[in-house]
């Protein structure tokens, strides 16, 4: 285990293991990349909600949105460059 997990209380470790088991089971049921992307988004959104609700990170949802916006902008720029070089 890494240093962070080693310092968890038994209860916190159990919660983390339950979360991992839940998401791992859902991941195994995924049929394609689109379903996997939706699952990962749902997981991130759930984590952000928990962080915000507990007041551990009130900006969690905003931070998630920033990450997604950055990724989308990178994809859009890449698409524009690709189309620019292929005359489409």
C-alpha cells in the first residue's frame, strides 16, 4: 500500500475499499468507450459531491468542471488543427 492508504483508519480504509469494489464492478460491466467515459464522469461527479458535502473541498465540483473544460478545449483545438490540415 502507498503511504496515504497506510495512514487511514480501519473505517476509512473499509469505505475506500467499498468504493473501489463498487467502481471496479461497474467498470467490468462496461461495453464500450462511451460507457466507460460516462462511468468515469459519474465517479468523478460522485467524488466531487462527497467532497463538497463534507466541506472537505467546497470547490470540488468547480475543479472537476475546470478539468473537463481544459480537456474539451484541447480536443477542440486538436480537431481544428486536424481539419485544417486535411481540408475537411
